[in-house]
């Protein structure tokens, strides 16, 4: 047997990959040759980039680079341990204090990613006697956290408050705790979660209220404080999650809330307890990013101006940008609905060849039959780049009969 011959033990994986190839949804990772920017080079091809979560252009901001370099020079490249053993540095504490102050809450804990922030929190604050009421389109990290908690999971129809209330009524006399949880911005459709209405339900039924603001942080609310701030619900949300990996431009996730919530997570959240803390450069970068949100709010304004212009032009060209068979986008995430998975992937590949990076998303990330090109606007795209992107989208869509010729 040569080294390359697959071992039979993993033959089921090979079969599944073949199945993806047959469906036309198997992909190869595109590799970025330079920096995450509105125009950049993937796999040697210069493209306008509509695919990253770099909402405010902070991934390569000079001040953030300098902060990372200075922290590396001062503290080295690694933290050396998990937070609870020997890996808590002053810069980690400073970042947590900065985020708590920014969000207007008592305390904050930083995790290695938004994924582990959600999964580690949901799984540790509830047990098997408890109930989780979760929007059907909530992020995978919430779903996984819910499963790990062993609590009873009840899924309400997307943003359907009446359905969430029906589910709460069914269990209101059960002794277990109830957690109501929603994304602040839904990552595939770009619509905003009904945080205020869910807070009303949580107050009425005594449920814990939790919001995942991964795509709302840096985008919604005062200076990008998120959806909870946008709805003036800071005092009514018990657990606010955010990410440092999107608008903040670096890597990580965080949970904000009361001092006791955070102290509890320090003691019980498994990704916090069992995984090494951030390198000091990442913490320093994030501190610089939060400072920038306060002193350069015009970035957020530019993001919204670009978003509104791009959406208007897409709709005028005849694209289905959601709102017919899927929720209507209200944020810089704008889907272009295609439906069929294979057609979507073909469209995305042709766009790339024509100079546009716009990722195709198919089942299982979105429901079967609702495949789409998912675009994300940033504050740093120029009007010329946006116009060029639109021209490519329209030309390729006409050629492929996605728009009438
Ligand atoms: N929540 C939502 C809604 C997300 O879209 C994401 C990122 N895909 C996450 C959480 C996870 O964040 P991170 O990339 O920091 O792990």
C-alpha cells in the first residue's frame, strides 16, 4: 500500500466528499495572497472583495498593527497558559475592562473566539433541568452550546414572538430555568433580531435573556455598541456576546454582563478553563480597535452609506436580495438569492473569474433551496469599487440567466 492510499477506516468521509462533488457544492479554500482589503489578491487573482467580515477596515489598520507590534516587543508572542493557571496578563484584564465600559455593563470575559464564547457560555449556565428557547436561524455556536448543556431545546420560528411565547407558556410551570436567545444580526440573511420584543417576553416569564451580537458589534448602536444598545436594552439583557473577529478586525469573542456572571464563567466555562489565552498582540490590537470606535465614528457612517447605496443598486438591477422567500436584510450583510446550490457555486466561480470575490453559500449552512451569494459591504470600499462590483455582478448574472439578458 503506498503512503497515499486512503485507509479504509475513513472511507465514509471520502464517500461524503464525493457526494458533495456530485452536488456541485464541494469547495477548495481560496487563499489570500496579501491583506484583507476592499481590493486584494486571492489565488493570484486581483478581485474586489465582498466576502470578508472586515466591516470597518480594521484588519490592517496602521494603529492596530502598531499596537500588535508594540505588545509583541514588550510581552512576547504567547501567553503560555490558560487564563486560570498562569496565562492572565495585564493586557487581558485591560481589554475586558475596556469592553465592559464600552458596553455599559459591570464586567466582561474574553474567549478565544466568538464561537467558544457562545458555546462555552450556553453550555455552562444551564443544566439538564433547564430550557433553551432559540430562534431557528441562530448561529451554529449557540446550537452546539445548547446541545452541550443537555438542557431541553425548544426552537421558535424565525423572529416569531408569538411562537416563542407559546413555547414559554408550555413550560412556564416547569421548575427549570428558561433561556431566551437570539442573534442580534442574523449572519446569512442580514436581518436584525427582535431584541426588544424578546426582552419583553423574558421579563414577563422570568427568562434569562441572551443576545449574540457577533455581526452587530461595530455596526449597530451608538459607536457600534451593538443591537442591544440599538434597542436601548442594555439593562434588560443578562448575557451579551460579541466577537473580536469581525468589525474589531482581530480574533476572539467576549461575554458581557454582571460581575457574578463573569466570575461564574471564569470558574465554569470550559473553553475559558481549558484553552490557552490570547497572545498579548491580539489583546493589544483589540484595545486599539475599541479606542478607534470612539474616536472615528465616521467609519460606521461610511459603512452604512456604502451599504444603502449597494443595496439600492442591487435591487434596481433586479436581484433578489431577500425579503421574498427569506428575511429582508437590514444590515451590511446582503444576500443575493439564487436557490440552487450548484448554480450558486457556479455563479460565485464566474464572479471570481470576472474579478469579484463573493462567496456562494449552500446547504447545510443555509436551508436546501435557499443557496445564495452572500455579500458584505465595508466602510473602506470606494464608490468606484462598488460600481465596478455591481457591473461585474450584473454582467455575469445576465450571461448565466440569473438576470434577464
Ligand atoms: N455568532 C455569529 C452570529 C457568527 O456569525 C459568528 C461567526 N461566523 C460567530 C458567532 C463566531 O464568531 P468567531 O468567528 O469570532 O468565532
